[in-house]
C-alpha cells in the first residue's frame, strides 16, 4: 500500500501476520507467487506470541481421523521447514521432536488416557498410530522426582516442541527474504469482491489480487462473510507460567509441562471460556502451579519469573477450518487452535494448494460447511 493512498497489485494477499498467515504467506512466496502479508499489528490477542510451543500430535483428531492425519503430516513436514528457515534466515527455531509424554495423576486419568489412545489407534486404521502406555516404574527411570500421585502416562514418537517466537520471526524473515511484501499496522476493513478479483482496503489504501487467504485469527469471524465464507471462531483463554532456569532436564516434552532449550520450565495451560478477556486470574495460575507440583514436587523450589494470558482461536468443534469460497473463487480461510503444530502443513501443503488454485479433496472435511446443520423441524 502506498504511503499516501493508491493501489498495489499482487498474486495473492494473506490477511493476518500471526503464525497461520505468515506460514501460508511464506509457502506462497516459495511457490513463486508475489504475495502481500497484511497485518493489523501487535494489537491482536497474542495467540502467536503467547502460546506453549508444542508441536503436539498425540491427542489431536480424536473422533476425526482426517485431523489426526493432517497433524501427523504437519509433524512430518516440520523438520524440512525448520531446516529451510534456518538456512534462509539464520534463525534456529529450536525444533526438537523426541516424542512426547502425557502424564496422568491417579488411576482414573490413566485409564481414561488409555481409552483415548486406543481410540486414536483404531481410528488411524491403515495409517497406523504408534503409542505406549507407560507405567510409573518405567517413567521413574527417565523422569526422576515424580510425585506420588503420578500413575503413568501415554507416549507417542510423533510429538515435539519449538521456540514459537523464533518461528514467527523466522517465517517473517523468510517471507521477506523471498521478496514478499509485508504490510504492518493495516486493518483490512473493506473488501470489494468478485471471483478471482479482490480489492482489500484499509483507509485510503487498497491492495488487490486474484487470490486472498483469510488468516486473521479471531478476526476471520467478521471477515469471512464478506467473501461468501464462514469462520465462526471464538476466543478461548489460556494462561501460562514460566519458572526460572534449572539444570534438571526432561528428555521429552510432557504435554502441559515442557523445558525450553534455555532451561526454563513452562507450565500450562488453562482452557477458559471468558470471551475477549485477556486478564490473568490468580486462582487459575494457582491451579496450573498446583498440578505441576503434584506431578513433580521439586518444581515448588523454583521461582515463577513470568506469566501471561492469551486467546486461542477456537472453532466450534475444536478442529481446524480450511475452506474456499464457492461464490468468490480465489478466496480461502485458514483457522486452527494449533498454529505451531500445523505450521509445517500450512507452509508446505496448504500454501501450495492455494497457489495451485483450489484445495485438495482431502481438505473437504475441514470445510465450515460442517456447521450448517439444518434447523430441527
Ligand atoms: C495459551 C496458548 C497456548 C497455546 N499452545 C499451543 C501449542 O503448544 N501448540 C500449538 O500448536 N498451538 C498452541 N496455541 C495456539 C496457537 O498459538 C494458535 O493456533 C496460533 O497462534 C493462531 O495463529 P493465527 O495466526 O491464526 O492467529 P493470531 O496469532 O491471532 O494472528 C492473527 C493476526 O491477524 C491480524 N488481523 C486480525 N484481523 C485483521 C484485519 N481485519 N486486517 C489485518 N489483520 C488482521 C491480527 O493482528 C493478528 O496478528 C496456543 C495458544 C494459546 C493462546
């Protein structure tokens, strides 16, 4: 967009410079498109700057095998993406994929978890799903200092973690290095739409392109109808606590507990339905800390040095929404609550589909049409 108004033309415009939009914009630019990435600025609800950093597979897609496969595909794409970003930008995103463990407190949690993992395996069918339920005895060898209530946990080889702030930074740098155009501090508040012809406005400025990807997080709910699409996402608050650095190490991320490469331990994260309230609540922080200390009593010795709240971008059924407009071909949406985990798929699989002009049939179950339930008679 020109400084004093005017119109710039691109092959594609991505609205939203969080983790979802920047991964897609990076992938589009790599696919040879001249893309613009337009972002409202650091006034959003910080999902991309306030998350837990897991590349987490083991519980994604229960009852929805297409989502399980999509998450697994993303985890497989992750090493390529991390290596490429490192080479292109010099930013090491700190990806580690040693597998992951979800720890259980009490027999009830253990048997519930076992049933969940068995359902995941059954639903994977020929695709396969490797998991093990590990008893407390096995865990004690690798995780000394376990609390008395820990009964065991579920393990899969697919999980990992990353520094998600470095990821966001690397995606932006990689996009710029591939000569993408980043347009910050612009809120798209006007859209002139026709099939494969989109004019998007912010004040006096306009950008136009034959393709547009709506990746504006919670902003997609208002934007999507302008393009004949639907993205009924809602905010869900999550709070996270971070300890001082410690030498004690875990070889593997533990679901709601993970140790960063620098040595801090992250404790998280709540799931609260409080609308757009980004406040921190002492009782929620206490509950997060209490569960962590029940799991590893030695954590009580560490100081909490940081804590924050951020809003997840949550579809009604918790599964991602990817769609393309029937009325206005060339317009796409992308929303999910696991934008770190899915970055590999967004950059390496979703973006090439957009570049090619339409979504692969494998994406059909992710369409928001699934929410069009006929009213009961
Ligand atoms: C507490 C917490 C823990 C999490 N932990 C994990 C985890 O461990 N692993 C994982 O995979 N995921 C995790 N997530 C989820 C992950 O952070 C999100 O899925 C991801 O950040 C969503 O990215 P986004 O780009 O869709 O949204 P956002 O980060 O909200 O970005 C959307 C962008 O769009 C811009 N925008 C909005 N409207 C407009 C407009 N009209 N015009 C221009 N720009 C606009 C905004 O400014 C914003 O920058 C967590 C989230 C939270 C809150």
